[in-house]
């Protein structure tokens, strides 16, 4: 099958004296709503900063002036507590071209004019993770956890490329009765609208419902047990009610291979459909193949499609506005020989190695339990650390897919046309 060539859109052209550039985290868009501006994180100059690229003119503008390195947070475990730019915190209001971020423990916003406004402060006894802004631009959710969860010495108690703690973080949260907090701020005034305390919970991902910002989807990260049912939760602020998304059961539609949902499954990377009625997630069955799933809030029904047994390369799924999927892993040609590399971030809770090589458009037929895989290009990323995960996203018009890749010294941002090869 013919593949396309990826196009460089962010980062250094060569490998000498270069720098790393990456998209914002893939649970939100990095593109302005008209697809004319691309927001990224670049360490050109030594410290990470937010840059905006004009995709029509090919010019870039640095929007922040961080010189203090990277702030410690989820995924960036061995960085500076309370100092620097929190790379995990950057999220985009695509409609208004406003980026939100945490700098030196201050919650901030910046527009395309480069004017930074401080909104609020992160308490010193908490650590943060991936943030999210509501689709109407009014609210910002910053997930926080008691700092004790990540209280360790990366030199003596860290492991792997990211020097993550050698202890089980969720285990510490349970044993020491720590809590996480959904902290929701007014994006105009910086006022704390509300704070929801969630005991015995380590939250790292939050996403407002696209049509109702009173509803927030959140996670339990790296559960010490029961990942198949503990991962995904929904908080309804209007009713102050919590809802568990994936439960045990065999009542799964579009699942011709007959796998039941079990607490021992691995579930990850949940996201909303545009209409806020459906949650998409992926993962793997206990002692079984990988899968991608769909949950309908109104009916409480599940659809799950098991992947072929040899599709065992870790990947992420996101959607376009027509609910076509894109994936950076799993797919392989029958003749492919897997790349062998030492990737210490493989030693996590997920059962699949990080050695996928392709960006694929994936068209689901949920009722028939069929996925049509359309490989578009090789991303060829080495997956070594979070920043090198491709994390593909569609442009808003669905015509292009943007992703990260590092196949040399530096992480760079590329795009490929989403249409199938002719």
C-alpha cells in the first residue's frame, strides 16, 4: 500500500543545534478554530515556551517568556517544583486563540498578542496535571492532587527516562488517604468558581463536556487495581453527582469476539464526542487483545471492538468532527518487523509496548464491530518519553492530521493529509 510523506510544520529543519517542539496535549486542540494558527511548546532558547505558528505565512511568534525550565507535574516528574512552565498545563481556547498555562505556580492566559495575564495561584501543597478549557471559553479546570503523591527524590527513587517514582502513586494515594481536586476558575476574572474534592483519587486528565461545562470527565490515573472500571468518571456539578463510566458486564454491543468488560482490563485516554453524548476510550482486555470502546451517556450502552491479536503496539485514539478516529499505534502490515529499542516508559500499567510506527485514519462501524484501518504515513517516532508520543489530532476541517515525532535528536511537529491514498 502506498503511504504519504509527512510535512514538517514545527521545529528545526536539521539535526544540528536544534530544539524540541511539540503539540499541546491531545485531549484538546492545538489549532485555532479556523485552522490558521498552530499552538505548540518549543524549547528553542533553552526553556519551554508557547509558540504560535501562522500556517499560511509560515511565521512563528513566541507568546511566553519562560526562562526557568519545566515545572514539576504529572508526566514531568523530575522537574522543578513550583518553578518554570508546566508543559502539561498548556491548553487552548481554539475559538478565541487564547492559551492557558501554569508558570511558576501561577495560572495564566495569553492571547495571540503575547500579553500574559495572571489569573490565580496554585497552592504550594499541591501538584497539577493536564488542564482543560470549556468550549465556551468561560471556565478553566485545573486538576490538582495533594503534593505528597509526588513527594520523592527522582535521583534515588526515580526510574526510567522520566524518572517516575518507583513506588505506586495510586497506591500511596490510597494508603495515605490523599485527595485530588477539580479546581474550576473563571477565565476572565481568575476567581475560583468551585473546587470539588475527590478523596482517594489521583486525577491527571480533565475534560469539560463540549455542550455542558457543568459536566467534567476525569480519570483515576494508573490505578493500583481495577483499571477496567476505575479509570473513567463524570462529575455533574449542577447535581454534585459522580458517575462511573465503565462497569463490569457482558452487555457489550458490536463485539463479535465476545469479550466481557472486566475490572482487570486496562482502559485509557477517554474523550468526548462533539455533541457531549458519547465517550470514546481504548485499552486492552485482561489477558486478551487491545480494544477501542464507546459509551453512550443517555442509554448507558457500550460498544467495544477488539483489535487483531497482532495489533499490540501502544497507541492513542482521537476523533474528527465526523467521529472518524486517528491512531498512532496498533496498526502493522503483515510483513513488518518490529523495531527493537530500550524504552523504559514501557514499564507502566499499559500492557503494550510503545513501538507503533504509523499514523492511521480509522473508520469505525460500531454496530458491526468493524474498524477500517487506513494507514497514511509513518510517523517513525522513537516514543522515548512523553514528548515523543505522536498524540495525533485532526484539524478542525478534518482534512489534515498533526502529530509529534522524534526519529533523530529532536521532537518535531508534522502533518499529513487525512484523505486515503489514491
